[in-house]
């Protein structure tokens, strides 16, 4: 027998065939949640509709998909679906470049990306996919905005934004290139304008407290936990009360509990509420604060040398008297400790040293001192995380459901009137604000008095959409158009939340942090009351990115790996296997073709070997002896093997029983290891163990042949059983080939029963 007797490994044909079979059976449809089966909502990241799937997406979804397929094979109910994050600047820029409306642009991108993801064979439930820019979806953002506004967690403040006079538009940070406008290259200046803010300070302590439990759960990986700690920016120290000349007290923090006597000044954040009170009856201070804010708190250089400083003209001293410390207002506080007041300790802190030099150069070194040291202090914590703006002066976003009425002021739109629709035929050019120029959008009636009013023409940043983007896939498609109050009352939300595992890139820390914050707000407000600890994600894996030659991939460097090219050359199973094999998720994957070659060779060899051993022979029995596969290095046997169905009895003494026992033991151990790897999402290790299992099977065959020249029926049965088990454990990683091999072995790879080795098809208790 030679390789011509079996079909060559043809990934394109196999993959098209398997994908058609999955579609036909609607195999990845989310089951109705049942009481008696474990439920896992595996949350992939929501891709921006940027145009193309890149190799980073392939890595991310290959990890999540392997886990989803593993969980289904064990008999769990799995929800694995996402929505496209289709609002925002990248889509708007893409539309400008393509000279089409953003809605047409994102539809085209989503369709293309869906096709790419389908060809890669990811087992998403496409019935639940959605686009955040669809009206039925962005009403969620509008509802959330109004709900958080009622709860005092959304508020209006003043922010600083980059402004281009030529284009008459505000610019995002990435649209400012060396201080000039990306579009017209004229200089950009900072302006102040009203902005909407999300208040996160209310939940910082709880987000912090819960980290310990998340860590103990064992299913939050170290990257994800570290990102949450980083965003939170916790600083431990002490606080003490100080008193102004007017008798009012101010609580002041320092991380340097043992150096309080070295404090030389008090630094206060411009966002500290006390600053407003001081400015209220101090015209000069008010003016200087205006200047400071116009300079831009967010964008001001992070260096203490250039950060704005305002002398408040005030001083604070300890409650027990002593020399007062001067008080300055500076945004250098915010980036280190949040919107608070701190002691300036030049001996301990470089920023404080610079400030002291700039403001207090001639201050006597011992101006304050002993009095402060004797003061009562108490342990305290501050967080660097701050409230942030959620509004943008751009047209491609969720309209903010607010109207401005001359008589009533700022009036929220009633929830029953949602959605406030975004005109779909907008064609942004990068100039002006297209939404503000649409009179049929802007002019409306005041929900309160019925008089003439104007709509808010800012839209919500797509980061705001991301706050809830993890919820709607829990809703059955048939309920998607129902009123939101009805949707939020569905048992489905209670069944699927919290998500059992988030699988996302390690740059998702801010998203996850803010989602955790909003989940707590919605728990307290009511709709997510069933999430007792306010945690939307029971587990979380953050993988690192894919790089090339040790550098980030970019068109500019010409080192971008295109998944479509790889798909064309090797097929989906090879790419998926390669991104899993090449590195553990927590490490950057430095792209190399050798991992692709290695994985492709493995699949080719396995294909050839399995065809030779699993495919039924002419007489109906599986052929388990000596055929050469299409791959190289396949252990082969010459044509002398007997092709009859002789068992041990017919072939003399059983010289190979111990080999069969050992093969079974090898397989059992391999499956245990692969299962443990999959439970921990250590896919690189799982793939290696799958490859080793194949080596063991081939090793077994050559030993049997060495012993008795050919395989008896029992030997052959053992080999087929091992190969079949190998096909099952290959399913999470190279699902097309695995299904094809199972079909070759006469099994139905599409059955709904649990198939993972060691899992009983009985419903677990
Ligand atoms: Zn410009
Ligand atoms: Zn009114």
C-alpha cells in the first residue's frame, strides 16, 4: 500500500466541508440554559470594525475557541459570542478615507471580518453577534447613560480638548501629530469645553477589595490581576487633618508616614472639592485656576518641571499649632494619588523635590517640622484611578440623550423615548461636527415643557459602549427588540452572568476595570442585583500580543503577518495550532515561520498516518498496519504484514500485551495532562502534549512490529482506540482535521453528547 491510496492532506477541502457541516447543524447555537448543566459564558474581546482580522485576533480567538470547544465536549452549556465595537474614531477615519458613510463602512468591515473568522473556523454563535452601532444596541448605551446620570455617576464638567481652528473640530490625541492637525497640519490649540464624565471613585475601594478574592479564584491569571492593580493605582500611607487660618480643616495624605516632619508644602489636586470653595471667594485664585485648566490637565506634560503650579496663597498647619505649610494647587497630584491633597516631601519624592525647588527655593529647610511629627495620623489609602470623560465631539457615536432648553436647562430624554436616532447618512470629512449641522437632528421639543430645544450634539465615546458590550450576547436573539426593562428581567442574564472567562489582549485592562465598576453600579441600582459581589467576570485571561523580530507589527515596519495569506497557504488548522503552540498566552508571541512549518508538518503526518490506520479497508476492517502517509518521517512497515483479521489466538503467544497496556496508560496520562492544560488555558502546553501523544502511538506501532512483525487484531484495535482518542483531544486546537478524522473512524463528530475522554454522558450532579 502506498500514499496514493489515501487522499492527500487538503486543508481547504477539509475545512470547507467541516464548516458547511457545522453551519448545517447550527452546531454552535447557544443552548437554552439548563439548571443541571454547568454554564460557561466565554467572553472574547469585541473587535473594532477596523477592516481586517489581524494575527492578534487569531491568537486571541484561537485561545478562546479552544476553551469553548473543550467545555462543550465536556458537556457544559457554552455561550461564546461577541458584538462588533463599531462606533468610534477608527471607523470614522476609515469612512473618511473610503469616502463613504460610517454606517456603510462598518457594515462592509463587519461582513468581511465575519467571513475571515468563519474561514478560520471559530465556533462563535453568530446568531448572537451584533454591532454596537445598530439603534437596537446603542439604546443600551443611552439607557445606561440616563441610569448612571440619575444615580449621580454621570456628571457634567469642564474638560480640555485639542482644537483645530482650520477644521473647526476637536481632535483626539492620536489625531494630533507633533502639535499639528492630522488633516490640515496646522497648529492645534487646547480649548475648554463642557464634557460629560463618568464617576468611578465610588467603586474604587470595592474594586480593590475584590481583587484578593479574584486572585484566590485561581482563574484570574497574573496578567489580568496585574492590569487591574495598575489601573487602580493603589497607594498606601497615612492621612492627617490640617487646619487653615479660617479654621476649616483639610485631610492630607502622604505615603511617607515616617517622614512627615520633612514635609515642606501641601499639594492639592485642581479637582479637589476644597479648591472650588477657596476659589469661590478669591478672584485671583479663580483666575489662576482658569489658566491652569486652560493649559490642559490631561495633556499637560507629565514632567514635574513643566506641570502647572498655582500658589493658593493659603497655608495649613497641624491641629496642635506650629508653622503652617504653604498650599499649592497642581495636577501633579492626580497622576500619583488621584484628586486629593498630599504632603510635599522633597526628601522622599522626586516630583516634590522639583516642585519645592520651583516654588519654595528660598524656604527655610526647617520652616515646619516637629509640630507635624507629633500629629495624630491614621492609616489611609489613595487611588490613582480617576473619573474620565465619556463625551466626544464626533458624529459617529451613540447620541447622548440630553436636550438643552432655554427655560428648563439641561433635560434628560425620557427612557421610554429611546433610542435617540443617529442619522445614518452622515458623511464626515474631518471638518466641523456633521451632527451639529443637521438641523432635523438638533432641533427638537423639550421633554419637560414641550418648547423649542436643541439636542446635545456630542456623542458617547465608544469606551462607554464597551461598558455594557458584554451583556447583550446573553439575550436570546428573539428577545433582542424587546423593551430594555423586559430584557433586563430575563432569566438568561441570571443564567449566563457572571462570564466564566474573559479571554482578551493584555491591553484590555482599562476596559475590564471600567466594566467591573459599572457592574457594581448596576448591581446597586438594581438591574444586576443578582451579581452579589458586583464582579461581571469570574475568570479572566489576558494574553500578550503577537510581535515580529521583537517589535510590534506595523505596516510602517513591513513586518505584518496577514492571516489571509497564511490561510491560503496552510489552512486554518495550521494557523490556529501554530499561534497556540508558539508561546504560552502570558508571553509575547514572536512570530516565526518555523512554528507554522512545525505545526503544518505535524498535521500532514497525522493526516497520512490516520488515513492509513483509521480508514476502513476494502473488507470493512480498519487498516491498522503499515501504510505510508502523505507526510514525511512516518514510521512505516514493509508490505509483508498480514492483512487478515487474525487475533492473538491465531498468531501464537501474546508477546505484545504489555505494549498495549503501556499504550493505554500513555494515552490516559496524555489526556489528563491535556485536560489540565485546557482548564488553565495553557494551550501551548496542551498542543505539545497532543503532539507527544501522536509520537507515542507511532512508537507503539514500531515496537509491536519489532516484536512480532505485524499487528494482530488486538494490537490494531488498541491503535485505533488511541488514534480516535487523539482525534478527540485535537478537537479544541485543529477542529476541522479532528472532525474529519473522527468521521473517518466512523464516529459522528457532530453529536451533542459529551465526548471528552473521562467524561460520562450522564448528566453531572
Ligand atoms: Zn485641521
Ligand atoms: Zn423646557
